[in-house]
C-alpha cells in the first residue's frame, strides 16, 4: 500500500482505551445536549423525552447523517420532532408541495405522540432537478414516508397508490406486499429511489423503484408498492433471479443494513458482508455490474477475514492470512485467496457469529462487537469501517466517478497492493464516516478523552470537503472549479475535541464535547448527478446551514447562510 508524506495515516490499533475515551466524550455530549436541546450525532441520542411531547422551534441539533436528498436537510430534535429545510418541492411533510426553498425550516407533521428517532431523504440521480422522497422511523418501530419517488406516479412510498396531495404529508407504512401487517422496524436506510427497513428478527423489507437497487427478484420498475422481504441472496454476480435456479443462494438473516448512492450493503448474523445495486463490483476487479440480489462481496470479505483471523475460519480451522496464500503468478495468488475466502464463508454461513447475533438498531455506526462498524457507498465508491478503526475504500469501475472518494494513494493495476479496485486501508483510528454527495468526512479519535479530529476529502469546489479552499485566498462563496482534496486533510477551523459529525449533500456539521456546533460547505449550493455540488437557479436554492448564534425569539432558527457556501462557521456556542 503506497503512502505519501501528506497522508494523515494513523498507525496503531483502534484500542479499547481510545474507544472508551471517545465513547465517554460522546456520552458527555449527549448528557450535556439533553439539557440544551442539541443532540450529538444523528440518532445517537435515543432517549427522547418521556413526558408530553414538547415543541422546540429550533435547529439545535446536527442534521441526520447520510441524507442523500439533493437540496434539503433533515433535523431530529431531542423531543423526537423532525424539521426540514431547504428544497421542498416534492413535499414539505406538512401538506404543502410549493413551500419556497428559502422559507424557514418547517416541522414535519405527525400525529400527536409520535417521536422520530431516524430520518432520511434521497433524490433521483441525487439531483435537484428530480424527485425527492423521505422516510422517518419512530420509537414504536413504524416507518413514515412522504415525497415523490421516481417512476411511480405516487405508488412507491410503501403505502400503495396515493394522490399527489397525500404525498405531501407523512403516512405510516402499515402492511407488506402479501397483506400482512408491517412488523416493528429497528433500522431504516435509503438508496436512490429505494427504501430499506430492518425488523427485529433480521428480516429486511424493501420497496420503491424496482428498475435498479431493489434487492429482490421479480419486481419491475413500479411494482414494489408495498414492502417485500429481501433475505434471499445470489450465488453469482448477476442481475438475475435469486429465488430459484443456479443463482439461488438461499436465505440469510441480517444483523445490519446500510444504504448508499446506487449501491448498498448488509452484514449477516454470520458476520459476512453482502452488497448489491447498480454501481456494484466484487471488490476485486475493474468491472462495474448491476447486482440485483445481495451477493457475498469477495474483496470486502477478504479484507474483513484478514483483519479478524481469530473470528473467521474455515471448517479446518484455517484463517485468511495473505502471506500464506501466495502463488507463482498473480492469477494463482488470486485463486488461492478466492478459494480460502469461499471456504471460510461457507463454514461461517452455517451458524451465527456471536458478535453479530441480533440486529443493530437505528444508529450511525454499529457500536456493538460485530466486526463491521459501518458500511458506506458514495458514487461507485464503497467504504467499510471496522471496529478496529480501519477504514477501507475502493471503487467499482474504471471511470472517474469514484476516484475522488478513495482518500488514499491508489493504482489502476488490479493486482497492485494499493489497487483502487479492492478494499485498502485509507485511514486508521476512525470512529465514523459521514459522506456528502461529492466528499467524505471522517471523525478520527484523539489520544485523550476529549473527542477527535475531522478529516475530509473529495470534491472541494465549494469548500464542502475541508471548510476552506486549497488556495485560502479564494472565499468559499466563490467556486474553485475542479478542486479536489485527494488525501484526507483536517477540516479547517474545527477544534480537536469533536465528538460527532454529520453531512448532507454539500454541507457538513460537527459538534464538540461542550455542545458547540460548527458547519461548512453549502449555503445555497445543491447536489447534481451523483457526485457534484453546483449553484442552481433561485427556485431550487434553499438554505441548509443556520447560524444559531444569531437566534432570537423572533428568529428561532437563527440566520441562514445565504451565500453559495461558507467556510467553517461556528453556528452554536458551547457551555464553556
């Protein structure tokens, strides 16, 4: 694996001490914010007020993580209320489809007593020019949806056929495709035009546009009008049927599910990584392929098995040790490693890995003992974060879509140790990752007990990656066309005690241990075509970042950033 002197590569394991230090800082932040109205990371604070639902007309919280809507932002308050700001032309969640993008944030309307714990938006083509749909999960395990789902004529929100007016307000997803009641859901994820929901028994329920990214067989573009169970896996790399025939790989139970940009993934209770979607690959080669049903990702699992040899073994007790699997040629080496990976996966799939038993609930990361802490999928660029703090990145095609998300030295040679087409460690000691549509932010643990440091990489044409242009003389309100931060770099203007980070399409936020919040990137800039941040016409250019240091009783949301973008800005004062 190649390195350079500018790469912030942190050697050493993700130690228990460091995990406890950051966890302690995060716990302190949650406790402090419970008194001030700020939540730590999106959905980390799962203890909403037990008393009568209160109202908090403010955005004193980070936005939800991994929001893929092209021009809006979602905020969950400590009381379980949900607010939406920015572009709302597919519905504002309060009965209107024509709320101006520059209007103040509005509260999404739910029946009395409903408390939201997670929410997500996603736009077709991740573009402000297209439709956007939203979903929210409440603390009783009910999924609520609204907005416009591509290719559906208001049929693919999981609620059956709806009128246009009905799509402007959230409604509950009550039944499955076969007419049985929708089970209690513990986690909710999104892909481009698809909805994924995990129940407590490890069953994944999916609905939405079936032309791509929907991990079930037999559903065409507009047929998945209600949730369908998606636990069948594919035996081959293909877009074909996985219910019967040679491609039927059987059924698995899911421990965790992870949405993304035209690709998604899940970890089974056996501790194995499966992936699917339009921008898919096997994690080894250069070929991008559309994968219908979840497929055992060879590259991801080889990296996982190598990192945890004590957990992953075949029937003969053999682990995946690369130095022991070397042939006379690159092809022979690949064959040896593929065979060992298959042997281990076959043996592991027959039972539950104790660390991955049960299901991971609505959190930004899996904070349990299952080795995979977080999966992520930017445009043709998957990521895998392990519990040891190692962040692996790779891309799924030879085009340029995914290269900016790698965040590491890379080679176009598929056989090279730093190949861009296979999982390679980009950063160590990572606690969590929060991507925008064109850039990535990672929270890296510090050596003390006060939190960590945020690093960014990817497109930075509006300072969305690192909070400043590479040429600091260019204001962030001006575009630096084509600017890319290739290797992880510290986000400018942030202290070293960050405990949470969250991103929308073109803007990011960070919270510190004392309750302060910072933001950078998009003011009015929006997402376009999978991996771009652009200035749109005025009708589409709403506000995501609000400066709460200027909040008053008359202006409870503070002052919005009205320029195209901003450098790192303190938007909420802490207690110290």
